[in-house]
C-alpha cells in the first residue's frame, strides 16, 4: 500500500511539473498584453527573421506546443504601433477546441463571436441578461454554426486581446495589446 502511495505522489509531481511548463518563456508577456522588445528576438537563436517588408520586422519560431496544440509563432514589430504575436496551426475541430481551452486556462474571456455572417456579442448580452443565460445562448449560437466558416472569436485578458480565426484550413491566434501605455 505504501508503495502505491509513493508512486501516485511521484506521478502527481511529474504531472504538476508539466502543467507549469505549459508555455515557452517568450509567450507569457503576450498573454498579459505587455510590451516586448525586438532585441529579445534578435538575440535569441531559436528565432529566424522572416520579414517580407522592410517596414515590418518579423521573427518566426520552430513548432512548439501551446498546451496540447502544435503551433508555430510569428512576431511582428511595427514602427508605428504595438507588436503582435500570431500562433499558426492547421485547422481541425480538435485544434480549434484545444486553442479555446488554452485561452480559457490563461484567463481569457470570450467577448465576441462571428461565424460566417452571424455575430454574437457577449459583452452586450451580459448587459441585458444573466451570465448563465448569456452562456447558454452563446453555446447554442456556436453549435448552430459549428460547420460554417470563416470563424472569428475575440478574447480579452488584462491588457491583452486574442483573436482566434479560421477559414476552415488554417487557424491563427493573434495576441495584441489593448492599451497603448508602455
């Protein structure tokens, strides 16, 4: 019996280590909407410059896991506005759901959904009905349009906005700052 107790403690300890290492070190500032310096990417050997225009510096990553989804990142530094990070993944219903789950785990809340031409404004609905009624209506809306494209979901957390988009073949998850202060 003691042997099983120690084995279960060891398994739980290993499990907790993997959950705290859910993100590479470059991702958390974007999840919180913080400014990121381009020099950090220029000096990091894991990033490859992938700019297409001289006015916008872009850096690309190797594939990595955002929770359970394999993605690759592209960071763009614009001279006239805040930088952004875009995670790219192949579309599947599983990847689409897993990216939403990852956003919820990171504290993001869904603000707006657009599927094809139909829209659902969560913030507006919360002003006129309870969160339970809004949640139920949102689930019905998303399920009614489960196979329609394109899909855009706007999420917010602290000073960060996340835009989850798919056209049915690719998925992009774009993180940007929602405030202009440093």
